[in-house]
């Protein structure tokens, strides 16, 4: 596996890999199951937008994994130098490249990047149902510090249609 810097032409491929990889472990997918489409957009559209936001925030912190000149995965990072923390918002691989140690290699690459920046901590989040991620992250020294519950409230009144 070759790891290289992100290029803007990679964006669509990274979005497609992410949407496929996050099925079943996406907060936005859970929201959609409960409330349906939001503003005419599905969870996949929102998740692809997260990748685009990563590319705008800190494109030099995105690292792309290739096999035979084909993009097979990536990791996005950004950092807060004042806080000394590096953040990993997204990492994904195509199905045939999962479970082969490539995610570990990419995470180790990102952690080395953070060390080179002189950061003190690296932060990554995952959902409880992501058993693979939970195992991988703890095996690399990440320690659980908190659990978070995500709540969503509809903003339209239940009887709004009756009032119009």
C-alpha cells in the first residue's frame, strides 16, 4: 500500500468510499431511519458533505491509500496547535481492503503526522456498534474517555399542517 497526500481530484472517490463504508455506523443514517429524509437529502449526501468539509478545513491533513495506482482508502485529519490535539474525523476503505492491516497503517501514518506537528494527543470518535474500529483504536493506544448519546428533535410542530 502506498500512502500519498490528498489531491482535490480525489474528492469524489473518497466520498463514494466513505458512504459505502459508513453504512450501519453513521449517526446520520440513524437519524434518517427515525425521521426520514431531511430537506430532501439522505444520510449519504450529508456524509459525503462531511468529507468535503474535511477537504476544505485541512486538505494537507488528508492521506490517501493506493494499491496499484487505485485509491482504496483514506484518512482525514486536522489539528489545533494551541490545544495540542490532532483530530481524525474520517477513515474509510473499500470492502476488499478491510481487515488486512491497512487501516492500522494509515492510522499510524496519521499519528506520526501529529507527532511531527508537535501535538500532545490524538482524538478519534466511533460508535459503540463499530466493533472493528473500537478494537483497532484501543490496540493503537487510544483510550476511552467518555461516551456520548446523540439526541435529535424535530423542529416542526406535530400539528403544524392542521394550523395552515
